[in-house]
C-alpha cells in the first residue's frame, strides 16, 4: 500500500536550505504547547527503538490531496512596538554579512501555485537569495507569519530498503506583508525557513 501512496504524491523540488534558529520557529508555532505541524507527528517505532514520523491521519489518508496540504497563519507581529520576538526574527533574517533578498514574487513564475484549490510546493525554495546585497528582507510591525505544509515525494535516504523514492513532509515558513499580499498569502510572501522530514508509511 505504501508504494501506491507514494506514486500518488507530487514530486518535491530540491531542498531550499533556508534556515533560521529553532528557537525562533518555536516562538512562531508556540510548539511547546501544541504540535508544530498538523500533517505530521512522531511516534515510537513499532519495529525497533527510537521515533518515526508518520502522517497525522494515517498512510491511507494521503490518497486524498486535501490531506497532503495545509496552510495556517501563525501570528501577526505586534503593531505598536518591536518586541523581543520581532527583534530575534530580524536578527536571524540579517544572517550576519549575508542578507536574504526577494528575488521573485511567489506565484509569479516560481513559488506556490494553485491547482484545483490545492497548494503545490514547487520553486518556492528559490524565493530568497542569500547573495550579499544591500537590500534586506526584515520583518516589520504588522507583518504576518504563515506556515505552509505539504507532503510529497523525493529521493529516499533509506537506500537499504530498495525504494528509490519516499514520502516527505515539508514545513515552510513565510513572512507576509498583508497589505502587499492582499489576502493571498499563497501568491506573495518571502520564504524564510524550510524543514523537510522523511515519513514512514505504515
């Protein structure tokens, strides 16, 4: 059954490599009190020690596209003042001497595109360039932070099991100017962090 499910998944593009500190992601998701992701959770490995990551609703649920995609607003940065979280986020976005820059509007040639109302994780991984430049992407008061999840397929890291592809969960985080986005976070925003996790399909 698991191979049939994998065959139905959309292929994922190459990993973006975009990262900010885990402590900042924890602040966005409040994951000390609730799950960081809604489409994936961890459980003890029934065939051995350690933990595995599985689809929240079970392997069979992935046969339906609606169970492979999720989008949610995490927070609006306080509009009245720059708080400690906003300061920490901007410190991460500065990245020392390397400044993330907006190289393309998501959904315009690259990024998140809609198909049948769903979200396809495609070239959104190229939304930010870490080239050294004077133009910085910084969070401003009133900006929003959004999370987009997708479950797709990519080359397996488990070479020993004979499968060439596996199911992966991708959690992407976007900085959005609500005035610029016009209520459409899927088409306009800045990719600031991506996490990719290989799933076990039981």
